[in-house]
């Protein structure tokens, strides 16, 4: 199965120092801004499915979100696992 990658940056001027902070805000439903050919809108974990504890309903099981942080110098890869939930790869 093919993996779909989404690229994003923290919205509204937010930035992070580490991957744990990226994941915490993602799980808290904070907005991120889409980057690349997918468009340039805002989205959060809550936009991916009505039941954000089971995002495979909308995303499929092979979607990863690449979030740039630390002044856009680093990347945190967020992924979903039915066993772990959202996690950083």
C-alpha cells in the first residue's frame, strides 16, 4: 500500500523546540498550516475524521504528516497506529 505524505508547519506563528511538543499540540487539536501541492489551508487532528481516535476512516492506514519545526530546520513525522494512536516516527 502506498504512503500518503502531508506537509505542514505550525499555524499562527507557533514553533517548537522538540518533537514531543509537536505531538502534544497535534493531539490537543491545535491548527497546522498545510504546505505544498495539497493546498495551503489550516487543519488539525480534528479535521481528519469525526472520530479522531480512529483516523484510518478518512486518512487510510498509511498517511504520515511531516511537520517542520525549530524555525523550519527539523521535521517531526506524525503517524497513526491502531495500537499506539498518534505517535512520532
